[in-house]
């Protein structure tokens, strides 16, 4: 498989001086699903903002063979879509159809192509018939799926998903995982930011672990990473709290949303 | 908006915007002394309402919500406007003079705004807001203005929710003491709401540029003028010309109750 994303020695500092990213380097293969895990505030979303060229960090970013800079930003954004954590940020048009067709229209497609691409994207996320619905009348799960459709309608090869399952009920999560499987089977490259280890176990090919020092500390096969208890514990992805098993209450390590093991 | 599948609903939003604005403009420019003209405007609005298939009760319900506001604004005018006194009221040591000019101005405000509200309610009941915005855009209303209206429509509920959450968080921790301190807290809340709104605007803009936004608001939905639109528009224009030119009743001035009523107009 060919390399599709390369990040090398990427550093980012927020205007107030806070460190956002520290010496980030990794590579992603085409068609791969890489899940980036880390505790809150470890710079995962900041990394996505840098990959999309919204934030301008120091370092080298290469996407589909193009070095990210201001001149080829548009070309890169044609091939790489990002879904924000909060769907209300992604859905800014009065109706769902307006939102889903926003990207293809800006790509310069004609009306028929735009309609076709939008319908296809809505079908993929199981939102047919929602075209004329206003976004603020959708449930949170529907909003999340509509947000994905807004990017899928542009048919990007690479998808960046920021906390896609946060705030979703179990049925919505399983619907979401099905969508991700479909995208995976279509050969899309997926980069997913989450701290949901259940989702990671379900969908990841490889896992990149971010530490609380805002830098990656491990990358590898999902089984290898998820079975490394020390690594997960050290990076605030596993914690200890009291558990009740029938009448017995005791402390032991526990993975967020992951299989409960003793 | 509940679909009624009426003639008015099927019309191009541009037709509705142009015709309704024309009616409002003509009403505004018609002197209030031409009472019969306003009767004709009312009949025209009733005819439009009939085309919308909305029940009079539904329209009246919405109109009645807005009328008190206008009445409240206009009710002081007869007492404030200077001119020929038609009635003096004495309450204790207070003396109030009602002038002819004030009464006419009061009628001017009430009649014109009530008819405009009737029209507006009919328009909003038969046109969705997104279609209305598209109509404005296609009529070459400045795009920036249309986009601001679109964002307002999309995010006003999000902001109201945000403000409600802040209010709820405050009220759960406020037990009625330190009354003056609360003004400061409300100030903080307004500040927080402003910062959150600003940050949200930044994220929305990021979401827009990621999807190729370059300053132009494009839409896949297209409207076309049909023969029905042209007929409706011609009908409205002909009706307005007849009313404004006085063709219908050929009476330049109407005698209401006496010549002195016209003084000062």
C-alpha cells in the first residue's frame, strides 16, 4: 500500500503560548483506518486542524504526495474531508440538502451531479427523505450522520473524523460503526480521533497513542496497543475505580467503553 | 410550515416577495384619508388569503399576537401629536388633549400595520424560510445580507439553547441572596455567551472553508417562473393600479363626517 499521509516533526503552539502539538511524526497508508487515541486535551483535534490547513503549525505535512502549503490547500481539501466533533458546527445551512450539497457545489459540479452526489451521501448514512428538513430539528445522532454526509458528498479519499461517537446512544453508535465499515470497504482512508476504546477495537487497523505531553508515544497494530495495559494506563486511557460484582466491591483497572477484563 | 398544497404555496418565492412588497408599498404610500382604498386592500388580502387555503382562524391567531405591540406603540400618538384639539380629557389635575392629527396618525399606523401583518402572516404560512432566502438571493438582494439571515435562522435556536443552559446553571446555584451581585453575574453570562458565539463562528467558518467556500453561497435548488406566477403577478399589479389610480371608485376624497376632520393633514 502507498503512503497517503506523512507528518514529520509537527509542532504547534496556540496564540496564548500553550503547546498544542509537540514533535508529531507518523505516516498513514492508503485505505488504512488509523485511530488516534489519547486523553482529553492531548492535541488530537489540533492535529486534524493542522492536517486540514486551518491551523498553521511548524513541520512537514504531506497529503497524497503534496506538501501542505497555501498554494495547494484547495487541492488537498478536495481529497480530504473532515467531520467536526460538534455537528452544529458542520451543519450551517438552513436545510440538510443545502448542507450536503454545499461541498459539491463549491467543487464546481453541475446541478445534476450535485443532486446525485448528495442523494448518494444521504443514502449511505441512512438519511433519505431528510433533504428539506432543517438541521436544528434533527436529533443529535441524525445531526452526526448528516455531518458525515456533508463530507461524503464530496467523495474524498481521506476522511478525518473527530470524536464521531461521542454523545451517541448505543443504537446510534452501532449505526455509525456500520457506516464506517461501509466506508472502509469502499477503500477510503480513515483517520479517527477518539478515546473510545470500544470503537478503536471495532474499526482500527493501526492505533496512534497521544500522551498528555501532546505528542505521540506509540503507534502499532490495534491488538498490540489495546493489550498494552501499562501504555494505556500511563496515558490516561485506562483508569482504576471501584466496581461492584454482585456483592463484591473492589478496585481494579478498567478500560473506557472496552471489554471488562479481570 | 404545514403544507396546504395551495396555489400560493406552489408559487415561486420571488413572485410572492415582489407582489407582497408591492402591496405593502402601495398601502404605505396611500393617504389614510382614502379609507375606501384600504377597504379594497383588505379585500385583496382576503383574496390572497383565500388562495393560501389557510383558515381565517389560523391567520387571526398569529395576527393577534403582533397587534398588541403595534397598538402599544401607537396608543400614545393621539395625545402627543400637536394640532387641532378634538377632545379633552381631565383626570384629576391631569389634562389630556386628543388632536385630529393625532387620531389620523394613530389610524395610519394601526390600519397599515394590521394589513401588512395579515399579508406577512399569509406569506410566512405559505413559504418556508429557506425558500424565502433563495428567493431573495435570486432577486439579487446583497448575498452577504442573505447569508447573515440564513445564519441567523440556523443558529438563533442554538444560541437560545446555549443561553438557557447558562441561565439554568446560574439558577441552580442561586438562592436569592446578594441581589446586587447578580447583575455582575448576568454580565459575565453575556460575556461568556459572546465568547462562545465567537468561537463557534470560527469553527463554522473552518467547516465552510474546508468544504471549498470562497465567498459565494451556492444552492442546488432552482426556481422557475410558471404561467401561474405570471398570472398571479399580473393580477396583483392590475389590482394595485386600479386601487391607486382610483379607477374603482373615482372618488378623490371621502367625506367621513365633516370637513373639519381634514384639517391639518
